[in-house]
C-alpha cells in the first residue's frame, strides 16, 4: 500500500506523544506508510496523502506548535485526508462531559471548518505529578484536578482503526 500518513502532534509532558505513537502503530499494522513527528519539526506535507494531527489541551487551548501547524499548513491540509485529536482531561467521566461539551479549541474551529477533517476526537489524558513543574503542581492541587493516567487505549486504538479502514478503502478504490 502506497498511502503515506503523517501522524503529527504537540505534547507538553509526553502523554500526547504516546497517543500519537499508538495511532501510528495501528495505522502501520494496516500496512500504511506512517511517519510520526513533532509538529514543530514538519515543514512540508508534499509526500503525505493523509495527516492525523493532535495536541495536548491546557485551559481549552492546543499547544502552540500544533495550533501553528494547523494554521501554517491550512492549504495543504485542505487537500488531504485529515483527522484531528485532542488529549486532555483526566477522570472517569466522558472527556466531553468533563469539559462541558468542549471538543476542540474555539479559536481553531474556523481553520478546522475550512480543512474539513474526517473526524475530531477528544481523548482523556494523563497528569503525572512527577513530570510537572512546581507552578503546574500548584495549579493541579488548587483546582483539585484528578491525577493519573486516564487514557483509554481501546478507544484510541478503535479510532485509529477507523482511520486505517477508511484509508485502506480509499487506496483500494483509487
């Protein structure tokens, strides 16, 4: 299969990188050609037919590098197959419920509307206190945020599986 997929992400403490790698593994298992890269290290999308872009979310915003990637590559993304994901809230409740219906940064929604991604996913994240800076620890404690790893790997793999299925189906029909 000749479909080249870029899984690109921005992370603060590594949890979103692990999600991106999980997605990439599922796509590679479907015999897609996959590259995984940090958002600030990609400047050309020419060789990719599809892009999966994700970011850690803090205070309702994507990481600066992911937001910049989306903006800087808007035209190229608009002519490719695109999926977007966010990683953020912790806790047992559904991620969108935890965030009161929030699924994607409002400031970036006009870009997403123009790009027309196939899907926008929102996954639970992880807060590992050992990786946080002093100020971040204070904020987490003050806001009574649940710490721990709440990523649902089955849900992440299932979402990636849908992407793989769609891309392999498109490749077979072309």
